[in-house]
């Protein structure tokens, strides 16, 4: 099972591969200020139409089940 930071890194890599350096730079800046925010990264990737892998979805669901991620984060997969 991947953890929160593993999922964060995977989402950032997915955003980077999609060529959305603007989103990537903004998320990294926010990470420096406030720490990683996986919920926000999922939301932004979804809003930008970036397809998220099954691994990311599975990990997000596990993190929600474990209380490490808000249930609203799953809206990125709808």
C-alpha cells in the first residue's frame, strides 16, 4: 500500500507528464508553504482533465478509509 506522500508524488508526476507545469509549480509552492495537500492536487488534476491512474484511486480510497484523506477527495474519480 502506498502512503500519503507516495500518492502525492505520484499525482505530481502525473500532472508533470500531462505537461501542466503551471499546476505543478503552484502545488510545489503550496507544498513549501503548507506541506503536501493531496486533496487539492487530486482536485486540480481532475478539474484540468488529467486522467488519474487506478493506483492513485486505490490509494486515495485506502487513505480515506484510514482517515488520512477527506472523503471529498474521491470526487476526483467521478
